[in-house]
C-alpha cells in the first residue's frame, strides 16, 4: 500500500511555485520532507537522539548538505567515481542552514541531532542552496524534535532595479545584489551576501522584501504540519539546575567581574583576572561539592560573567578593553613585507593580525568549479587559514575547517567585484591569521586589499571591513563597533560589513536573539559605515593607489588573439613548437580557443623573453598582402633560386625563383644575390600553376627599355 502523501504549495507570485511534501520517503527518520521547485528536488531529514550524553552542555547539532552527481545526470570527476568530501559550495550551504537553526533550539536541549539535506534532482533554472533552509525547517516541523520557531531562507536579487526571490543562476549574473536571508516569522536571524556598492537603505529594503517571502514559506510549513498531524513534542531531560549554587556563585563573583570589566584590559590580562575570580569561587565549595556539582559551578560562573560584562556595557558604555561603543582599536599596516611574493601586506587591528599574500598566474591556475549544480572557474579566489596559535592555543590540525571556508568566502566576495573585468591575471589571495581577538575575516579583507594594490592589481576601489556587535536586555541596547572575540561570544549579534567609500560589497550577519528590530539593524549599518570609512582611511594612508605595474620579480602577462587556424602552428606537432619556445624564452604560454579565435597568454618575468614570444607569434601569423613590398633576407641558395625569409616575420620562408631575380636573363643565382643579402621583394600571391606563394625582386626594379630590332 502506498503511504498517503501530504503536499503544500508556495506561490512565489510570478508564475513559479515551491512544493513541500511528506509522508512517503525516509519514514524512519524523525521528520522528512521533499522540497521541489521546477525540476529541482531536495530531500531533508531530521533525526535526534532520545537521550543526551552525560556531561554534554551544548547542542551537538550536525547540518549536512550534499549534492548528488546523479541529480544532474553526471558522473563524479576523478579516478574514484564516487562523491567524496564536501565541496566548498556544499560547506557554505551547510553553514547557511546551521547558523539559522542552531540558536532556535531550546537552550537546555543537548541531544545529538542531525539534519541531512540532499540534492536529488537538479534543474539548471533553480539554485538549490536557496531551498535548503526551507527543507531543513520543514523536516523539523513534521517531527517531534523540540524546535518551536520555524524558519526559512531565500535568496534575494535585484535585477534592473526590481527585487526578485530565488532567481536562476542566469538571472543572478545580471543582479547587483546576491543575498541569502534566513528568518523566523518574527525576526531575521541570518544575512549573507555580496553587493555592487549598494547603500545601507537599499540593503535594509532587500532584507525586508526577503522576510515577507519567508513568512509565506513558514505559513506553508505550518499548514503541512497541521495536515500531517502535528506530533507531540518529545519530553527530554533538561540541564541540571541548582538555584542555591547559582545564588552563591553570583554573590561571590558578580561584583568582582564587574570591576574587572569596567577597567579595560588586554585579552590575556583580563582572562587571567577572570580565572583568578573563578578559583576564588571554587574555593567556597568543598571537594565533595565540586565533585558532585563542579559543572554547575563552572556553568553559573560563565552565566554570571556574561551578565556582568553585558551590564557594564549597557550601564556604563564601557567595553572590556576600555573602549566606548563606537571606538575602533588602534590599527597599523605595512605592505611589501615579504620580499619574493608578488604582493603582500600586514594588517593589525588591536589583537587581530592578518598577513595576506597575492600570487599572479595565467588562466591555467583558475580555480575549477565542478559540482552537480555549478560548473565553471574562478579567476579570483581567496583562501583563509586560521591556525590555533593565532589564539594562543594548541589544537589538532584536521584540514580546512568549515569556519575557514566560510570566512574565506566572505572575504572573497567582498573583494571580487573590485577586480577589473579586463585584468589578465588569475589571482590567488591567501590570508594567514597570525593573531585573533575579533573578526579576522574583516582583517583579511583589509589585508587583501593592500596586498592586491601592492601586487600592482589595478583595483577599482579599495575595500575595508568591520564587525559589529549588539548587547540588549530587551529595552536598552548598545551597538558595538569592531567587536572583540569575547563580545562576539557574550553578545547578541555578529554583523560583518565590507565596502568601498561608495557602498557595501558584502555582509554576514548572525543574530542570537529573537525579534531584532529593524531600527537597531539600521543603527548598526550606519555605525558600521562610519567605522568602515575610518579603517579605509588607515589603509589608504599606507597605500593610496595600486602600484603602476607588477613587481620586477613578479610575472608580467601579455595577451594576444590570433585566428583559430594558426593555433596548430603555434603549438606544433606534439606540442614541440610551444614547448621549445617556453624553454628558450623562460615564459609560460597558455592558449585557449574562444569563438574560433586563439587567446594567447604569455607570462614571464624577462621582458626580452616575452618579446621573443610575441615575435614568434607575429612570425607564425604573418600573412603578406597582394602587391605589397616586404624586406627579405637570403637564408638558402638553390640552383633555381634563393630561399628568402621575411625579416619582419622570422621563420616565414618563400622561394624567390631565379626568373624573378632580375629582368635580365640570370644564368647563376649568385650573379644577383648571395647568402645573407637583404633586399625588397613584391608579393604576387599564390601561383595558380604551382599553388605556392610567389615573390619577385625584379617587379620592384625599373624594367630596362627594349632594344629595337635591326632590319
């Protein structure tokens, strides 16, 4: 018997629709749905353990998103024909969903929870990442897992001034906004995207537009939940609590923490002071009490610490390092720090430091994208590394983390639209975070800007970035500029904004509370603009404009376009010509065929080598014109003529027949020309009899008068 299928439809208002269905697939999961738009279909499942692991004081949530190659009718690339580790785009989608879901689970729910999202069918007209958040929330909606505040996510674009929900990839290419917004019915929880220098007001307008579409999608989930039969939320054992211990810890620690927080101090000094207070608090308990409830003492100390620090900000307007809410930490910058890289810079803001490098290459070094939902390449890409020493810690190294992928992608999106469209280079930026205490991703944007300008990349405009925070008790609030790491952990918002002097280029916002008001968001954006421009001033004090050219040891790139029929001659049999040319000139030569034309990239550090390649290209593509005169040089003597080479195109040879040497009868070729002689010839085209090119020396000489015959 086929199980009953429950379906709800979401009308996007422009002829497109999304459906959510449940009841047939993956029924052993706690909740499962299929979301469909066009021919794109996503399966989302949610499963949560019935009990929590002892000692776990956080939510062990895993959000996993995978794209199956079969969904696009394709085979996985490489030798091992099976999907392997997730791609960067899959990791970024996981992060988008995780960041919205995680804060909305009950604070005391600590059971192992998995939300798995799979692309099962792919339609080229539908971008699946915009449906992943809806699918995840809907799977939770039809489960008995404690998740009360349903959410959804949409992509918003602006095409020809009109805002559009969930555009196709082709439509997105025409847009000046590409933002993903995640929200509940009441408030926005996550924003991430890139823009082409839009204003703060335009960004707020796009967020509000997206939020209205999200409300419609949440209503559809509620209808599906009701039709399917809302399950009774499972009971679970919450955290152990002890009001007496909490009162004892707070009474002993609050005032001391408050006093430390209002003085203003450096990270390690402050950490040591808080640790000392914690030891004093623990000393108030016996060994037996700590053995039984030591976890509660630590938990309540953290809770007290958070409350005291937040109150210092709200009541005194003073932050942990002594700054006011709008102050930016001291900044110092340096360019050309590494002598042999193509471009480098150091950016230090307070206790956060990033070292950025730039490497220039040909199209061969482009980052290849090959996933079921997208194929292409990136000629500008940025990698971000966050080693444990940057926070003074020793941790296992387990490859690139999701956080590193996400932060690198944000910085890449912040900078990429400021790379000129006619830049001939493939550009790789690498940010090494050397110190971290607050927004190393924004330090990466700043360091990346300076490194690009140091490398001679002609950026359209420099870009800076800032991370904003928020502390609110529901009534009073404080927006914090340039937040510390502690302010991120203890605060209610992490809002990163990047841009030029003329507008926003990228953003990333995570809200940790329900009901963030739009007036607070507007103040945060306005305050962020002031801070961003202050930081931008520091960057341009260090390097105001890009270097006029790349550095002496950096490769120069020259591009040339030749007719497609000459590509084979330049490559040669088995690549012999191009390989020998690269070896002789010390260059790298890349040939791409575009629209039946050969686009040639020549990369090298020696100008003479580049010129030699250009000369060879000119030689190979040289095509004499009928009736024109050309200078030639004799390179071989034959009985019936001389082989000559065009001096303007070395390697291009043609036979000068003995009959075309002079008007007088020539018995021996050497009577007129010899090896090495240079002279002019006239190009006569292709001889119809021999089918070979023909040139003439005599055609440029004055013809002697004919002798009259004697009677």
